[in-house]
């Protein structure tokens, strides 16, 4: 999406020497938009709004006045002042704890730097995505709903177009004429918001919507699965990262948007479908609305497991044939919309807010002038969002050990276990729950030097070597960069009309419920 090359580069961020950015002077209009963005996009000031909060289909209470308590003994004024200053610095201090734990558990993909160059190649030139061992299929969540849902149009709105402004290839020092990118700063915001939407959908599939980020690494299969999902999005062309920015960019190139260009919502949706279809171990299908229309037969086809190579030669096993039977996979439904010309038409405000109350909601990508945000919830006339325009060094992929034998790494299904049952938020500060014991500063030193923090390896009963590796391979400081601890809100009046809506239907019953909710909006 068009913007100046330097409009999202925060001060004090070192850029990798391997890439040289062209500096373009913003036009007066762009400069005005940047100024408005910084005014609107500061950390959301708690407005003590008592309206309920909706985060991806889960309702949380709004602001509640703290209970009045009578102190047993008077507190010195110096202690009161100190407590007040610490509370002001605490990003969780003024938000409902249950909401804050949910918000900070959402996976957040941002700009990265210092990763392996993205070459001007084809997606087929990369090694096929693979995983050893794969995640087991998620357990069934409910009996399949009754049939009888008619086919035809589900959504009849305009589908936003893709494209963007082309950025020049940049020579990489020491490689001669070979070209590539070692950072997606300035052009990858829609890549990152699309990744965020997909990552949170995968968390819902494999861990459940009830999952919450624990305060520290846990020696459990569930925690190993969480880390494994994160590794799928690391910035590397390696086959173990099937949804990396490298593959997103090359998938977009196959759809007509060159590497280094901003994605539109339709290109982002097509890229996600391409990558998910190439990675069966995700146990997920993708259905994309075409020209604003979504057909039930396409959703059912996306729910079918991949066709084996031995069956592809027979037309009787064409996976894309129309079917009226739900398969064994969850389906991510992506709908690209344009709800206005320059701004969102106010008649759509209530509809946008209602979408976050859908239990199938996994958020909205896009919807911001000259950039892209990932919107995860709503309250009153504002939306909560995650901003990808923050540059961090790429977290390196650390390969797990090779299995000695296939049977040694067999794992059973991971049942969703709400971590809020393990970690109480009623008697402790939410912010302390979301920080690992020890000094974050020491973790940052270890991360910067490429070393893991000095800690005893986490071991748990029933874990295999690969699961133990995933639990211990990445430091707390590294994993924290995939979660946002600062809550931000944007008024609906500040939305861009072009956006990509995501909904996760895990079985036919949820699909029928989704259709009903859409017809009622």
C-alpha cells in the first residue's frame, strides 16, 4: 500500500548494512497523514469506557471501578507517589485483567531486519515446506451440524483490489549483481498483518480460542505447539517456515505483485491460500471470496484433506469438484471488502463492530490509510489493533534434532487447556503474569549476542526430544517480540475502506452458524 519509504522507520533503529533504502520526501498529503497517524496511534489512554469489549468472538467486561478499601494504617506519601509512577508505567494497569491477558496472547507479526535475503525468484525455487514431526490433527470440537444449508452467495460486496507501488531492487553488498531484501521495512505491513491473522487462526485450530500465553515457558506439549506455530512464521526461506515473509512475498509475486511491493487485501488473501494449500500439516484450508462472493461448495472443498499424489491422475478424485460434505479440516474464510471510497461509509460502522462478536472471527487486516493494521477487537466506536510498523531483528530459526526413529517422535492430539486456569489473574498484577521471572535486560543481552539465556532446560513427562527443543530453543525475550503489551485503539472514523476479514470455521456446525450470523447483520 503506498507510503513513503521512511514513513514507518522509527528513530534509533539500526538498519542492516546489507540493504540501502531510498529516501523519498513525502508529499504534503503524505506528511499530513503521517502526523495524524502519530496522533491517533499513540498508546490508547484508558477512557474508562464501561461498554463490553469483544476480542475475536470473546466478550470481556469494560471498565469497572476498583472496590473502595479502608487502609489499616496510613501509607506514607512517598510510597503513594512511587506506586502511582509505577502504575503509570505499567501498560496493564488501567485495563481489565481478563481482557489484557487475552489481548497480549494474540500473536503479533511486525517488520523485521537482518534476515536472509528475499531473492527475485519463484516460490517453486524454494524447498517445499516440511516439518518433522508434524503437528497431530486437532481433536474434534463438536458433532457436525445438520445439512440443508443451501448453496449460493453468502457475501455480496466489492472485493478490494491488490497492487501497490513498486520499490526498486537493492544490491546486496558483496554479492555482485545479485539482489534481494534483508528487511521488509516500508513495504511489508500487509504481509505482516496477513501473517498475524493466519497465525491466530492456527492457534485457535491447534490450541483453542481459550489458550492464553503463560508467564514463563512450561514443560508441556501445549507450550511446544505454541512455539512450533511461531516458528512457521520466522523470517527464513527454510522449509520449516512455511509462512515466512519470504514465501509470502514470492506467493504474492505469483499473483502479480512483485517482491518489494505493498500487498492489497486480495493479494494477501491469495498468498495465504497458496501457502496454506502447500502445507497440509497446518490442518487448515482456506476459502477466499471471489469478486465479493463466497460459495458454500468452495468452503466445503477447502475443508477436504489434500489429495494424495497417487490419486491426482484420476478425474474422480478432483479435490476441486463441488461437494456438499464437510471434510476433516478447519477452514479460514477470507473476505476482501471495500466499504467506501476515501473513508469507511458510516452506515457500515455497526456491521464492523458486530463482526468481532462472531465466535468465528480472527480479526481484520488492513483498514488503515497508507498502511495496514491487524484489528482484533472492538469497544463502543473504537477498534483494538496490533501495529506491524515496528522494526526488530529477525529471530533465527533453530532446527530441532533429527529423530532417531519415526516412532520415537509420535505425539498424540493436544487438547486445548485454558491456561488461565493455571495462572490466576485475581490475586496478582496482570503485567507480572506476562513477564518471565528474572531480568528482561539479561534476556535482551542474550538475544542480541545470539545466545540463549542461562536457564535450566525445561523437561516434562511424555515430551519427546523435539518438543523439549522447542520449549528451550527460544529465549523469553525473543518470544515476547511476538506479543504486544501496549493496548492501542483507533476510532472507526479513522479506518481505511479497504480491508480483509478473517473467519475460522472448524466444522460444519460453525459454518452454518457463521452463515446465520452474516444473514442477520
